[in-house]
C-alpha cells in the first residue's frame, strides 16, 4: 500500500533527522530531495550547465562526496530557482512517493507541488538562530571552518531565495501540521512528528 509523508521546511530545520526517524518508525523508504538539488548544484560548480545536469542526473550522483558543504548548499538553492531544473526532477520524486510500502520525502515543495495528495504533511521550522546553531555544530563536527555568523548568513540567504522564487517556493501546504522545534530536543521533535502522522493514519 502506498502512503506518502511529506516533510518540508527551511534550511537546517531538522527535516533530515526527523525524516529518517519517521521512516524507521513506520518502516518506510526515505528520500532527501535536497540531495537532488545539491547533486545538480555540485555539477554546476564543476562546470556543467544546470538544466543539462538535472536532466542527466542518475542515482549514483546522490552518493557523491561533499554534497553537504555550504558551497554546494548555496549552489543547490541557485539551481533550484530554475523551473526546468525542478521539472526534470519531478518524475523521480513522484515515483518514489508512490512506491509500495510507504515513503517519506523531505524538502521544500513536497506537500505543495510534488505530493499535494500526500496522506500526511509536516512543516518543520525553528528560528533562524537555532537552525544556524545546529548547522554550525554539525559542520564543526565534520571539520568545517565556517563561523556561526557565516552559517547564520548562509541559512538566511538560502531561506530568502527559497521563499521568494516564483516556482515552487518554500511555504507550508494549507493542510500541513506545523512543528516549531526551536525549543524542542530532537527526541521531542521526532515524537511530535510521529504523533501528527499517527493522527492522519487514523
Ligand atoms: O539540509 P538543508 O535544509 O540545509 O538543505 P537541503 O534540504 O539539502 O536543500 C538544499 C537546497 O535545495 C535548498 O536550499 C533549496 O533551495 C533546494 N531544495 C528545493 O528547492 N526543493 C526541495 N524539495 C529540496 C531542496
């Protein structure tokens, strides 16, 4: 049986951690759609034109090293503005969403554009400062050299670009359950997400 869980929200809101935990809890497959845009962004940094890169994307590209760097995140949000890049990635995401056995997709436009009929939709947020602090610590743990202020500026810049673009802007679906994780532990956020989805499962 197909059952789709859409999890959207701004940069570094904890969507990845929550999505993985939710997918494990329900035994569903998980797709981090940000990786698609990061993979295309990485190709543009290597000199490939964005639309051509999106059209030629293959599964192995999502396993490339260094997709989680701040440079690739910025490149991802730049290519994500281009309608032809987005449309080249739609079919793969829709097919993943309807796979038998259930799927969790996290991104920016899953509940609004990719899966408007998803059985459960969450919009995960936190203040920009809290998100930057979490991302700063994550990057530091990987030996990153960005300071907190730089990470905060990066998060705010991407949020602005993601919210203001004409095609598939970042915004909550009308029927999404919003979870503000600013003052929640990761365990509490995961429990809130699971409870909201259980309520939709009936
Ligand atoms: O992990 P983080 O929240 O920082 O970013 P991500 O989810 O990996 O997404 C990287 C960038 O890809 C975002 O800033 C968006 O511009 C873009 N993106 C998008 O436009 N639509 C999606 N469904 C997922 C990501």
